[in-house]
């Protein structure tokens, strides 16, 4: 199949009209480029009729960012090669060059085994590979739930996941980007090289054109954030494209940083008789002062995850009825709320001390050693990770079943985060609102970053609409708390109203003005961030 060919969207391509949000769109044509040159040829053909272009990767997003609203689908899944490796200037890490369609699970496997398809690699890359093979283990830290996510999609929405509590998001691990604008011109950005002057910037395209612009003047919340364009005075301009959800340009090459992998990792799941005790323990894990604790915890976990009573009940039901969930250990009825946390490091004796102290603290918060699971080896950790990921998988399964009966029901889950001191307030907001609504729901997620996913399990279009109104209200309140309406999944097409609530109409107008600098006719990923 020729990578530069445009195909009419007929039978056989229906799956490309959807993503994991369970939303569906429409398009007139589709292509599967295998190189940057293929993309340029495709863009040249589309330019003649001014067609819209929706860029897709693995379509694992849940905000409909990859769902087309007419025009052409540019699917990058066949741009899936790892094309090079080099040593970082710090001498402590390696830089891997990948095409946007490479999947996270394939990156992990290649890096762990230190085995790559080296066809076309340069001499420098081969030398770096020899160094990597003779070095200790390395890894790429971002940890979204979907390991089938593509690296292009991860960069487009600044994906993070459970380990972001210690390691941060995808943004921290991108060293350079090669980008095509919708007119086919190219841009190459390197970390620490192209920077804004205050709020002013200019970027040189490969055509010799100099793009000059002004960054929006809104301030971003000091929380884990994936809402709108990343802008700061004097910023490194590579950050403008990371998390831009495909609205500014098409990522054709991404250089990611690999760091030394900790040789040891321990996972612990602690069960509590109440949500209040679990939240107290989370605060203790983060090193905050909790009055009744004997002494504070000082070691930072790699991850801190939360599962409320409804999430555990959902797993109990799936374990009984679905063989895919049979490996989940028994969950006694007194297990009301769970906190999963993970320590990693160089010294296993140190990890043992950290885990022992954490067990003491969780006991003081109402938990018990008997109601705690411990994983200290790779196979045990796999089981712990299976449990951690089982809740979102169960939610997706349930919503998928209901969507087949009623197409108006799609995934309705929050992605909001607040500052540390607002954790108690936002938990109270969720609990009180949900109790008053009578809606069915589960709460789970990255509580270490005050980033809880509330998923409403709608049975009808009426319940879905009520849940959506609740979300809009929460978005307004979370923004007033100094938080974000999207901490990791982005805005896509489903949270446009929330973005306006968070930043205000003037800030969104400034974002749109910035988009028009790179995409004057608004053809690229129309609907994302700004609506129709």
C-alpha cells in the first residue's frame, strides 16, 4: 500500500471514525502515510480543496480528539519506526528518536530488551546502542493506563499516568520535535534552543518563512495540567506543541529521553474502612502533616492511586461475572476504600524500611497490615498493576455495552486536579453533589496529584445529561480553586465548554489567535479545544 495514497472512506474504515470516548464522527477520506514525505504529498492534495484534516494515532484518547468532523483522516499508525539513538549531553541518559505511530508498549519492550530494528540507523546511533547494551537498565517514565497509546498521541495531549507523581508527564521527556504545518512547511524544535522573549516569539520554517507571534497572557494553574496551550513568559517553545492536541501542527518525529531504571520496585495496596482514613493516609504519603501520626513519612512514592467503595464494588461484580477479571484477589466486604502506592529505588533494604514505615502510618489512619497487599517482585507487581488498571477497564467495558444500546451514552469521566490544600474540599464537593444527584458513579485515580477521575455510569440519556451538567458545575468550581479541568487527557472535542470556564472567553480567543498563526484557515483538528 502506497503511504501517500488518499482513500475514500467506505466500508472497512468505520473503526477510524471513533476513539475510546465511544464518540463517532464522519469523514470523506483517509490516508496511512509511512513517512514525512508521504504526509507532504497528502497535504498538497488536500490543500487544493481546503479540506479539514484530523490527525490520528492509536485512538486511545477519551475526549474525542481523534474523532473526525468531516474532511480527511490522517492516520499515523504506520509511521511506527524507531529511527535512532544517541547519548544525552548529561552523560546519564539516552535519547531515542521515534516516529509518531510507535506504541508505548513497543518502546518499553525494545528499551527493556535493548533490541531494535536498526535498519537505516546512523553510525552514531549504532555506537550509542552499544553503549546502551553495556549499561544498566533504562526506561521511559510516562505511564498512561493504555500502553497501546502511540507516542504521537501521548505528546499531543501531554499524557502522564500513575507514576507522574514522582516522574512527571510526557512533557519532561521530549527533547526535540519535528513538525509539519498544514501547508506542508516544516519546523524543528529542540529543548533549550528556541525560546520566547517574554511573550513574543519567532520561529523559522524550512521554507525560510519567519513566523512571529505573541503568546497568550493567561496564567496556568500550578497543578498537573493538560488544558489548552502551555504558555509562560520566556518559555521553551517546544512546550507550545506538546499538549496542543494536534491543533498547531503534525508531529512527524519525536526524540524522547530514557533515564536509568530503578532496579527495585515495591507496590502496596492498603484497604481502609472509610474514605476519610484513606485520604488522611494519602496526605501522610505526600509528607504532609497529619496530627495523629507518630512521625511524618519522608520518602516520596512513585505513584499514589485511589479507589472508592463503588470502584471496589464494580470490581467485585466483574470478578463474579467476567472471566477476564477472575485474577483479581478476593475483596472482603469490609474493604471500603483502597490506596495503591509504589516505591522504587536502588537499595532494596531502603525500600523495605519505607514500606514498613508506611504500614505503620496506614494503621494509624484506620487500615491494618492484614488488609494490605504487598508486591516485591516483578510477577507480583504485574498482578498489582492488573488490579490498578482493572477499574478503568471495567468502566470502559460497562460504558461500551450501554453505548451499543443507546448511542447517546458515552464515557463521562472527570479529569480535574486541584492544589494540594484543596484535596479535602474537592472530595467533599464530589461526594455531596453525587449523593444529591442519585447518579451511579465510581471515583478512582491519581490522588497523589489531587487528580481523581469521577466516572458517572449513566443508564439513560437523561442521566447522561444530568451528569454532564454536574461536570460543568464542577469545572467552574475547580477552576475557582486554582485547579484544572483536564490534568492528563486533554480537552479534545468533549470539554470545550470546560476550557472556557477555566480560562475565560478572552484567554480562549488568544489561544485561537495563536492557532491561526500556524493554521490560518483552521483546517487542522477542527473541533479540538475550540469547538466547531
